[in-house]
C-alpha cells in the first residue's frame, strides 16, 4: 500500500500555535505542507511516535542578526538548536546592503561595534558580490539552510549609500537624500524585504566610538523612508531607541505619526533600563493605547535579563582593559590562567584602573552589585545575596578580589553574569508584567550577534522552561507561550503561511520532551571565518525539529537536511 503522506507524527499532544489547549492527535505532512491534524488514518512514508511529547509549530524569531552568517553558513546555530525554523534579520539598522565598494569597511566597522561580530570574520566571510539590496537577496537565495531567513532593509547602510560621508557625520538628510532613500526602500521591499529597521540609541557605535549613522534621523527622513514601504505596498518599521529625546512620550508620538502617515506596522525593543527603571511602563502603556486607537505599534520584549557574560574565554572581562591584563591577553587560556594565579600579576591587575583604556562602552555600567557567578545549569534570575558585591561584603574582601577569583574558576572557563536590563530590582517581575500585555511580542535574542559576550539565542527555550514550568510564581500557560513565538511573531512580520499547525500551512514542527527541556551552559568555539570565536548554547528536550517537511534535527543533532530558504515578502 502506497504511503498517503510523507511523514506522520502520531500520538502527540498537539499545541497548534493558536493558544488553545493542547489535544491528543496526529499531524500528517505531505511534501512541505501540513496535510491533516487530528486523527490521521493514512500511512506516512516515515512515521514518528510522539507519545509523551508536545507537537508545536516551529518557532519564528523576529529579532536576529544573521546578516553575515547567512552568507557563509548553512546552519544558523545556535537558533536552530532551540526550535527556531524561521529567523528575521537586519534589525537595529545594521547590515550589509545596499553598499558601494568603498563603503564596505564602514559597514563592517558598524556591525562589529554594534553587534560584536569580529571584523576579521566579516572580512573573510562576506563575498561582497552585491551592491543593491536586491543583489544581496539574490546571494542569500543561493544557499540552502536549516531555517528560513527573512531580511529587512537597515537604515545605516541605506543612509551611507545615499549620503556617503555625510551619513557618518549624522548630517540632516536633504529633500533629495530622502527622495532617493524612498525610492531605494520601495525597491528593496519589492525585491522581498520584510521591512525597514533603524537605531536611535547612543549605545550603538563602532569600536572607534562613531555613533550609528541613523542616530539623529529626523521625522521627515523616517517618514520619507516609510512612504517607500507604502509605495511598495508592504513593510514594517523596526526601531531601537533610548527613548530620551526629550522623553519617551515625545519620541513615541513622533514615530506614531510616521506609522500613521505610511500605514505601516511598527515593532520596537522594550526592556527595563537600570538607570530609568520605570520608562518601560510608560512605553508599554503608549503602545497599548496606540493599538486601541488603530496604530499597530508593538513592543518586543526579552523573557529574561539581557545579560553580559564576562570571562577569560569571552571577549570581555572586568579587568580586560588593565595594562597588566592586556600584556597577557594574547596568551592561550591555560597560560593566561597560570599567569593570573601568580601573586605578583594578581596584585598588579587589581591595582590598576579598570576603565582607563577600555573600548567596551558598557563596562562602566556593570556594577559588582549586579554581577553574579554564572552557574551550571544557567540561572538567569539569581538572588541578590549571591552577587559578587554581596559575597565580598560577607567575606570582608573587595569586590574586585572576589571577581578575580571567580574568573579563574574551572581553569578560566567560568563566566560572570551581569544583567544589563530587566533586573534593576533583582527580580523578573517587570518581565512578567510585559509578557502579560497581549500587545507585547517576544524576542530580542539577537541570534548571530554579540558573539563574544552575550548568549541569548536560547530565549525560545527559556521562555518555555522558566515561564511555563520552573518559576515558582507567575507562570504562564504553555499553550500561550507557544503562541507567543509561533503564530504571534509570524503574523507580526507578515508571515501568513506558518506558525499554526493546520492543513495547508508550512510543515515547520517541533517535537518537544517538555519535562526534559533545558538550556546548557554556554561555551566558546572558534568556528567563524578567520578563526573568529563565538559563544554557543545548546538545548536538550528537542526530540526533533522539522523544517518544510524535512527533519533537520534529531535530539539536537543535525541530520544534514537543509530545506530552509530565503523568504521574500509579499
């Protein structure tokens, strides 16, 4: 008897991505589409027994930075290890197209500074066989992958392409500049871009200290670009901002005018800043009010602190800028650890100014009072009394002394965890409030970026384990957490063919052993072009991940199937 289906998943608990309660059933796949959900009678060429497993749609991660990695790599790890089957990249106004040949180094410098992707890796890994955004998409279209990719047009490259050096000086765009950007934006959308992204934050700058070209773009410039999306008939606006020029409400109102003029949706990054601990509440309220009044402006929130991992095996540590550490920084890790255990070297490093020559702008913001030994398994909600400062006070030592010892743990492989946002009061209760808002989206994992000191591509797994299983209070229903990173994120960016397990939808599926779902300790590898190093973080509990009907991962191990492709919008 011939098989009726390519693949049938039987006896699982189906959580279909809509948020409704899970139900016992089967999922049948024919080719790259779901053919039936429920009780499936026909046989599959392959069958998987999912008894005891959750069967969910593949996850859609709308905030990644795989713009470079997608050029040279067919496996977009670590995201694809965490149930992600579709990624949206080009966020935060940084990327690699459009570009003129003499501006390539400028875009690499911006990406290196903003997203901590090593410049040597980008220089070696990028072919640069494109100039227009359409050309860039054509290059992306040539490589098969383990996930689908969706690209957005970034403001930084667009501005540099049109304005040249004036963009780097952050000059006001002229009417002619804006007209050119509008035309190029429309062309990018027609070629398949999903939207346009911009950055308005002071924290985005090159290692040389140059701010992102889009930092002070005017309302006229943003409106002109957004009208380019309207000309093309589709496109979303993605924004990251400090929300302090002059205050959150004023800047939000300006962006709302842009959205309403162009009739486009907008998403923006939202988390609790440790300096202005209540600004997120105002922005959450403003976005909810906008939604009620018909303006689609949705915050994207991370499910845990955005935290920096400081270690001798990473790109940053609290003593990295001291002269005595810099003198040994080139040594292999075992030799560096041996040198740092020398009492004389230790005394010199601890006596020197940690900030005097630092090029890491965030370092002065990292307090030992909010810095913790990073445990195994990872704990992203550590108790206040476990901080480096609290330990130092109990032991009558300096915080620097305690931090120094912690860095030498596990022969230099240990990390310190320093929450940068969402942990102002040593609790994730603000995150709970953000996640409770129906208008909020989940994201900001930054897969592909911050490769030397942040490992947040594991957000999809963390959302399920921490907020759906492990937290003692304030849990959410697992069905809703599945919805939040499947149908909700897919619809937010205009993807209508995925995110729900239903006949006719794309066959992107996860089989999850929820009881054993977990996140492993991050580790460093040197697998980027030019030997560049990056943090990776694996997961357990993903029994299988299926992309477009093909099993791409079994038990977290790649099968070799690469059904993922470039997705073009509208």
